[in-house]
């Protein structure tokens, strides 16, 4: 036999060996491919299960939201109502504060008038003979009675110019002050 020629048995052996080698290579690649494919299918099934679970949770949450919506709408209406009520009350407070300031101004004016009237009465010798300078409620029925001064809050009567008369001074006769239970100031003696 010629060295360049293969005999049929060697050729068959080589073909079988090549075929086996090709099968091993292809078989290993197929095994890797199918193994990888199986893993992806398992992962896909797991993800589909998670998606189904999350869709169920979303449905439950949507049902809860739909169920809560009337309560939310009611609370929003209450907030709007309370806000309107608060604004109305604030308007009332502002109005009353303004009225209070006006009344305080009137009181201050009247007290100034009473103070001014009493100082002109005391400048004429301390008597209350000028009944137009002292309001009728404070004028003495006894013309010879001495004029003293009381305060809005105190229980003492004072002489004109006493340091306790800085905030208020209401003139009245000494006899009237005593009749109403006022006692003499320990500083000025009344």
C-alpha cells in the first residue's frame, strides 16, 4: 500500500473519531445552551409569579383607595368649612377689637373731661360749687362738702394731686365717698 493513501480502516477510524469529537463539542454546547435556557425559564416563571403577586397587591390597594375616597372627600369638605368659619371668626375678632379701641378712646376722652372738670373745680378753692364741671352722678348735694377723688379700682379716697390718681380720678363729695365705703388714703390723707 502506498504511504500517501490511507487504508479504508484508518479513514473510517478517523471519520468516527472526528464524528465523536464533533458530537462531544456539539453535545457540550447543547448541554450548556439547554442548561442556560432552563435557568432563564425558571427565572421567567419566578418573575411572572412576582408580577402576579404585585398585581394582586395593586388591586387590593386600589380597592382600599376607592373605599377611602368618600372619607377623604368628606374631610376635605370639613377643612374647607372650618377654614371659612375661622375666617369669619377672625373678621368678628377684628371688628370687636376695633370696637374695643373705639370704646377705650371714648372712655379716655370722658375721663379726661372728668379730670379737666375736677381740676377747674379744685382751682376755685377745692369746693364743688361749679356743678357744670362735675358730672351729676358725682356732685354733692351738700355745697359745703369737700371734693375728694376715687379711682376705678381702689378702695381709698384721695386729695387732688395724690400720686395714686395717675391712672384714673373720679371726683365725688367726701360724704358720698364715706357713704360708699371708701376710706382715706394713708399718703395724702384724702
